[in-house]
C-alpha cells in the first residue's frame, strides 16, 4: 500500500482542470439532437397542415354513406385547432360504425359537427 502524500493531493487539486459539463456535451448532442430534429420536423408538419375546401352537411353525409357502403378508407379533417392555432391531425381509416352524431374510425370517435371535410382516400 502506498503512503498518503499531502503534497501530491494539493498539487492535483491545483493543477487538475475538470471540464465539467463539457465532457457530457458529446452524449447530449449525439443522443438528443436526433430527438430535437424529429420534434422540429413534427412541429413543421403541424404548422404546414392545411384544410381542403370546407364541406357542407349534405356533402359530408354523401361521402360518409359512400364510404360505409363501399368499405372505403376516408380522411377526415376536423374543425378543431389546438392552443397554438394548429389544425388537428387528420383522421384516416375505415368507418367501423356510427351512433347518432358519432362516427367510429379505428379507435377514434368523431363527432359529425366537428367535421370540416371528409374525402375518400385514394388507394
């Protein structure tokens, strides 16, 4: 076992330069930059989302009936915006059923009054 050398300890404390957080930046950049890029791309998609032409109740009902009869996939644009005034994500899927004023598309429930437009999705 080596002896304790107080001079060596003192010299180490005065001469050693700890880089602090600088040594962790490599981990931060490599691990988090890709996540930030994905978030940025997602935000860009949200901001660039645009509505097609608004449909009236008769047009919406016609497309819903066609999609149910022919078992077609639809794309629904809702008349809802989030707090950042971004258009909500479009709902895409087959209409599984309906009750009164609600459509069921996959795991989503859509209230008919909230539909801005609905289109049959081209296969």
